[in-house]
């Protein structure tokens, strides 16, 4: 998280804003996707408050409306993160349920 945060600060210093294109990479890191994930975590209430505050201090706007599909994707992503933390990998077995929901496709 810290590495991407530092890359975002560098982006802001250079570009003057936090509107990172979703496909943008900074030093080879997918910074745009990382920022989308942070906004998604905020939208579903799982972004740590100290991280939120740090992002807001450099200009990240969390008031962007997420679609229902965005929220569903972020929820499934969070379930995958939980699975990976427990299992050590993302190879989800077919028909596996996480938190009572289908995680595998």
C-alpha cells in the first residue's frame, strides 16, 4: 500500500491532480487500478480511516458514485482477498462459497 501511495503522490506532484487513468502504470505498477480499488474499498466501508485521510490530503475525491456493478465487483474482490489471506493463493475451487456466496465462476 505504501509503495502505491508514494507513487500516487509522485503522480500528483507531476500532473497536479489525482485523476489517474484506470490503465495507467507508474514505475511498472498498475496505479490506476490500485486507486480504483481504494475508492471501491471506501464505497463498501472497508478502507482504513487513516488511509482514507492520507488519500484525501493529497486530493483523492471519494464522492464519486459507484454503479451497482462496481459495488458487486468490489464485494467479490473483498471475498477473494479473504480467501487468499486464509489459503495463500487465488485458485478458487469450482463452486466454492466464501461468506455464503459463490466466489468461483
